[in-house]
């Protein structure tokens, strides 16, 4: 009975996917070229994007949608945030669909309920893990920006103190880190310098940079620069140095927190290793005592 039931479920899932594929047509072809890391099932998930839009999942789970969209905005900016949210939810549903089909097929072939149960469990657990991993990546990105910002500010202070303009100092800092394109701070700075070359004003490009980073310390840095860069001279350098001291204090606190987290993560492996050593050393001694 279970085998036939799972076979029917598999057929229904496949038929639904095919029907959605026919209905969506080329509706989501433009989203294939939208840059977004970690998406491996774009073509498979296109029919499920139509299901998301028609079923009104966004209106039923607004808090979940807001959290996902907010995290994606912090990682990729405000532009195309709705499309990226849709793609991410489609990726989640694609994995759930594959796991349900796989679990149903396993049970349909061998008759064991474990396949279906495991498929349902993973179909729920994996999307949850994907959302959690997205939030974790955003936190790591913000921390990496926070850790590098004091170094950048020190370089700007030195260059401005030596007679460079703020804009030229930032460009020189970016040029010295051309190979570090994966770092989120320098990636956003490169985008900002490209905006300058494209005709954006200094203030507009700097404000866009602050919005893309979405980090409080970057907002403070941006505000300080925009308020004081027209003055120039000693006043501007002094304000940057005050900000630099504050950011270095925050960097020390963040580094200390990371160190404590790393230490706490080592406790469980050390306990396991200790128990294994006790078993390896104690078992021969115990056997010798019994003999």
C-alpha cells in the first residue's frame, strides 16, 4: 500500500512540475542572468517561481519574506532585491521538491517508510538551514567590513595628511587592493569609484556606498566624510582620527568576541577527543585487570 501511495505522490509531483513548466514558458528567462551566489537549480526552479507567485506565499508569510529580502538587500543592495528574493525562495522550493520526489521514489522501490519520512524531514529542514545560512553570511559580511574599515580609514588619514584629496586617497586605497575583489568593503569601494567615473557626484556615490554596505560604522564614516571633506586641512584629518580611534576600539571588541566564540566551539571536540583517549587507554588496562 505504501509503495503505491508513494508512486502516486511521485507522479503527481512530476505532473505538477511539467504543467507549471508549460505555463511559465519564458517568463523567468531574464532572471537566469541575474548575478547571485549559491543558486544551483535556477532552471529547475523556474516553474516553482510561478507557484510562489500564484499561491500568495509572500502574503501568508510576510515576516519570513521580509527577513530573507532584508538579508539579500544587505548582501547585494536594493536593486533587484524583489527578484533575488523570488529566486532564493524558488531555490528553497526546488530542493524541497527534489527531496520529496527522491523520498517517494525510494519508498516506492523498496517499500520502506524510512525513505518517505526522511524525504519529508529534509524537505522541511533544508530550506530552514538555507535561510539560517543566509543570515549567517550577512553577519560575517558585516563583521568583515567592520574589521577592515579601521585599516582603510588609517590609510585615508595618512594620504589626506600628506596632501591628497579624499577622493584621490580612496582611489589609491582601492588600487592597492585590486586583487582583493572578494572582500565586501573593497568590492563596494570599487563600485563607488566606478560610479564616480560614470558621472555620479562625490556625495551621491558615497551615499550609495553606505546603503550598499548597510553597516552602522560605514554610515558614521560616510557622514563624517561628507560633513567635513569640504573643509579639508587639519580639521578634516582630526575628525577622521577621532573616528579611527572609535573604530579601532570596536574592532578590538569584535576580535575579542570572535576569539571567545572560537574557544567555545572547541570545547565539544576536545571533550569527545578526551573520551576517545580514555576508552583507548582504559580498555586495555581494564581487560588486563580482568585477566
